[in-house]
């Protein structure tokens, strides 16, 4: 694939009509379907190849927002996956990502929220290499078609099928960079830990997708310590920041680069121990939170309190359960840079198998009931 | 003959013709004297206090009017469930709800107002002006593009208790106008 991408331009194949393509793209813009970038116009024959790749009934309902009285079917998801630039074989991954998101606050008012949360999609298993998902350098993108188009398909479903469009039913105050473009494959080859999907209870070697919604993310650059405690201390400080911490507790996560993950594993830390260490230390004292007007509580919402007892340490994570701290491994093995992610709400912790009826490596496992 | 370009919205499948257009508001009483007022708080910060203060003002200004229900929506993002709407219908004559002060709750507050009207209860929905566009988008979605609700200046969540009481004083006459025959529908 890389070789093909780098080969000398051979000139366009005969018979392509760029003028017709441009006119069709403009038509899609005029209908209000676009997220701002050009769309691939969907035709029935192309959509049929997507539906065939998934092997699901086109009329199957896979999403519903009662407050808007709108439903997503497999057919509508396929049309939007075409628009996003997916290849047909990506469509089962889109469906698995969508199903994983249905377990998150995306089923309520999440897509309409002022926070403008971004889906985080993590892909595990053989589908990564078979479809060309990037798990290594630049894991958060851009540059790779499946990583870029699968989350874009999710965004287009929300925009077009739910009708949640910016300035209308979508009320993001600023939104967040990469809102519809965060899909990474886990770097299982260089991770010292089992795949995220295995941690969720799926059999090893299965292709699966985990997903949640992000409030925001921020990286930790620490490439000069060999101490696991110092490294984790840097993460604890970043995770514990008050900026996006608005309820009593907040859930977070870390997408570790291979170097950081290997350092921690070398010091004897598995995911559970990393979580236990961080759960105890991520947070701020009441005095520190008081300086940000977030030391008090009204129900579960943080607001200015009386600042007492000043030295009391308020933990950010409600427990060291895995739902409170998602841990994955992705990126290049070239520096100590890992991404701290802040979750919009609780994470289900679930991984959804990618069901590919035509793939040689198809799974016989049925989707979990949602 | 080129292939047709498919519509990704599925809007044609929603059969808009089959959906109700045009909302018939609940009949308005001539005034609030003697009526039972319901308050439905959507959990947004300061909503409970603002509604309670408006309720007090209405009770003080209208003979024998009283607040009979002050309940909370279970989920601010979704329209109120039917059993909750039913409770207001049984125990109140008019309802005040809000505050629409976020992306999903502003839209759903308007949806609630429409549900109350359809249940025969005059309703006053209070929404922050920063969310008027999304509130109106919901009204259109529910087939009531001209639905009237009360718009108050943003932000509401940062007001202190005294400022909330001031806000309630300013809004109370608008609430009365919207709930009674003075609405001029």
C-alpha cells in the first residue's frame, strides 16, 4: 500500500470525468450535507457494496434519538459512510464504532452539547492491518484513509440523519479540534499489555472497536526520566487539572506511546496497577480547587464553595475501575509523548466485535446485546 | 443515464405529511386567581430557584393561586416522560418550566412545553437567549415553528441568589401573559 502511494503518478485512467465529479460534489454541498469538506456522492450501486460488506439488513435500526424523533438505519449509515470517503470494507468498522458509541452518552443529549464532544474510536485486531489502519506514528492523524474516514462517517450520520447541525440543534461553544477525526488503531505489536478489546473480555485476536466521547485531550511529553513513579506523577498532574473537571468526579484516560507503556511495564505496572496508582493521585486539594471556583458541589456539579478543609485532597476519579480510566497504546516508538484524554461522561468499557461476513478472519461471535 | 445521488438524511422516510403540523395551544384562563401552578425544574443551575421565585410572586399577586407541584425532570436532555406530564395534568392548571441553558436541555424544554400544551395545560418555557436558535429548531421539528417561549438573557447559571430573585421579578409578568388570555393567541 505504501509502495503504491509513493509510485510515480501514472496519469488519470481513461474515462474519468472530473467535471462531472466536481458538479456532483457541489450538489452535495448545496444540499447542506457536508461537514465542510468535499463528500463522495453516494449512488445505489456503491451503497450496495457497503451493505454487502456488512451483511446486515438495510432497514435495521441502529440508533434512535427520541427527543428529535429520528432513527438511524444501516442503509442511512452506509450512505453517510460513502459520503465520508470510506471504502466498502470499512463499513463494518463504522457500524461497530457506532454501536460502541450507543453505549455512551451519545444516546442522550451528547451530540447537542455545548461541550461539543469528540468520539474516540480505538480499533483492535487483524482488521487494523487488513484495512490499513494506522497504529504507529501520528496515531491521532491525519494521513490514513481508514483512520480519517471512519470517524467522519460517524459525524455525518449525526449531522445528516439526526439533523444535529452546528448553530442549530448542535450547540458546541467552541467544539474541539479533531471532533470527527479521532480513530486510532491500538499498537498491539509494541504494547506490553493485552489489547484493549481483550481487557474488555473479548477473545484474543478478534477485531473489535472500543469508543467513548472526549471532552478534550492534552499530551504529556516526558522523555528523560527512567522512573515509573516520576512518569506517572507527570500524568497525575496533567490528568488532575481543573479546567475540564466540572462534576464531582471526572473520567479520563491515557493513550500511551509504546515507550511510556514499556517503561511502566518494565517497572512491573500492568493496566490495573497504573489505574490504581493514578486513581489515588489524580486530583487537587480543596484550596487549589477553590482558586478555580470548583471546590464546592451542588448535587454533582462543581461550583465555588467555602474552600475548607483547605488541605483535603479531592480525587478526580471516582474509583480505579477501568471505566474511569481508559488505557490504550498507540503511536511511534520514537519519543516519550502520550495523550491524556478527558472523557465526556462515564465510559462503558465495552468493545464491540467487527462483524465482516466476507472476511477470511470473520468472527463467529455475535454482537453483544446492547 | 447516470446514477442518482442518494439523500443521506432519510428525511423522505419520515413522511412529514403524516406528522402533525401546527400546535393548538391549551385554552388560556382569564387570569391566575385560584389556579394551581406547577413548576418543572430541568436541573440546570439556578433553575429550581428561579422557578420557585416566580412561583412565589405569582402566588402573592393572584388571589388563592398556589404552587402545587415542584418536581424535577429525570433527564434534562430528553423530553419529560409521560407519567411526569400526567402528574402535572392531574395536579396543576398551568406549568412553568426551564431553564433552557444548554445545548440539549433548551431544545427539550421547548419539547416539554409542547407536550404540556398537547395535554391541555398552558405552559411557559423559560430559555436563555443564547439557545434560542436550538429551542426554535426543536419547535420546528415538533411541527410548531411559531411556538412562543420566554427568552431571558444569558447566562443564568452564574447569577447569585439575589440576582436570580431580580430576574424572577422581571420574568413574572411575561409568564403571566403567556399563561393567560393576555397571551393574545
